[in-house]
């Protein structure tokens, strides 16, 4: 038996974005899922455990792209004008059942950055 010694990328998923957003500013989260031998077929977004259906909420947009170049499925969740009720735990789950999450808090008032 011969082994080809192929090195396949591991199944992985990451969610990136800002954890704290000033109310009224956009929330922009990016999910990148890799699937080992092949790119995942799809990803789903959840907020606080409930699947997000962007067709039912016009304030949310979900984009999806299978990137052969990056060997990944990339999805963006965009909320143009954040509200307090948009605070929560956002989860991205791939068709390979890999999961990652990011807690987002919408703040009332200005964010101040220190040097």
C-alpha cells in the first residue's frame, strides 16, 4: 500500500468582527470555513441559538462565497444600523458541523479609543 503523503487543510471555522459596536453603527461579521478534503457546502448563522433568516429581516444581509483560491467557504453577516436588540452571541456553523462564535455588544454612547 502506497501513501501519497498529501497534506490536506484541517476542518476549521473562524468568526471575526468587532465585539463592541456603538448603537447605529454597522455590525460586520465574517465567517471563514475550511473543510479538509473539500470546501464546506454551506454555512448557517445563528443569534443566541436561533437560526438567522435574512429574508425575514431586511436590516440583515448575509453573503456567501465558495473560494477555490482560499479553499474556504466565506460568509458575511452585515447589519447596517445596529440596535440594542442586535447584541448577542453570533454563531457560524458549517455543513461540516464546525462551529465558532463571537459575542457582540451594542453600546449606547460613544466609543473612546485610548492610545
